[in-house]
C-alpha cells in the first residue's frame, strides 16, 4: 500500500513530534509516504537529530516556519499546552489555511478554530497507544469545511498505523475515548490480573506472564480475522459443563459486563469534563 492520495504528496507538519506523532509519520513512511514531505518540530535539538537520523524527515524548532510550508498541520502537543501553541501559530495558520488535525484529547474543534483565528478545516483524531506498534485504532471527526480529498488523506495517514473509524457527531469521540482511547489499559489490567491468578495457582511469574500475554494476543488475532462475532467465538470455546464455561459463568455472576460498561462510561464522562476544563 502506497500512503498517498495523488501523484503530488501533501507536505505535512507535525507540531510536537512525540511518541504518537512519530508513530504516525513513521508508519506513513514505512507505507511509502516520502519523508521529504514531512516536517517535525520539537523543542529539543537532540530529539530533532534523532528524528532526522531515524526517519529522514525535515525538522525545525520553529513551529510557525513548519506551518508556513505545510498543507496539513498535525497538532500533537499536550492538551494543556494547546491554547498557547495555537495562539502563537495563528498568523501562520491564517496565512496558509492548512488542514488542521488535532490528536490532543479533550480539545474541541470549536476551541481549535477559535484559538487559530477561524475559517479552517479541522479534524479531531482520537488514536490509541497500540498505534506505536502499528495496530492502533483511531476515531475521527471532521468539520464541514473538510474536503473529501482531505478525509482520504487522513485515511491514508492513519491506516498506516491501524484502523480508522469516522464519527458523524463530535460528541461521539468521547465514546471512542471510552472504548478504544482508554481501552488498551483495560486489557493490560486484565492481563495483569490473569498473570496474578496464574501465580496464585502455582505457575512461575515468568510462565504466567507469557501465557497471559500470548493468550490475549491470540484471542485478539482470532477476533480480528474471524468471520464470526466475538460472542460466537466465546460460545465455541465454552464446551457444555467444561472448564471454560465454568470460568465464564463466574465472570457473568460477578457482572463483568456491567463493570466494563461502567468503566467505559467513566472514561467517556472524564473526556467530556476535560473538554470543558480545557476550553476555559
């Protein structure tokens, strides 16, 4: 797969080239996007030198200079820094009118437009940490000014590090946060708990961990590749009156489904709270 939508690749500036941003453009480059059309910014010269050496991208300390050369600007700074960064970029953004893409949790499109001077095409993206290993999940929302070509470019960019799901209402990104944004931690907790259970049953710590991780990995791969929905895969593993059925019944008796629903809702509610806090 070649990660570009036309014969003339767009220049993309990543403002704040942290782990998530570098995962995205690293995946793009691996998928065929030219490193010469990517600009990364960071405060540390050491960081910029490392990015140049590893990926061959253009780098600069000057955020405004990067914006002035870009067709797409990916804002990857921490949410608490976004207001100040945007205000400093407003003249360059208004002069260039690039597509604005934010990967910062909790910052609404309305806030980004207001901070950057208005009349802009804006996309909010909620990626998750497995993007760092190429199997991420990203939820996206686009304002009406975003063109079909710009949507297609975002599809190309983010499918290089996982799957892409668009939502038609910005508020649904809070649900995306509750399911996939925060979701990796839920599975890490389950792996951690299964590992502890194995140790309690007599396995060594190393064996319990390896078994728990590989089992999670295998189950996810089966769910990803199977034509059957996860509920059917679960039923097929649960032989009547067998060991797995006994374990699953224990989960059901302890209201695992309600526990998961409450956790996802708690994450979603916190995402909405953060949006209100950061908008003030």
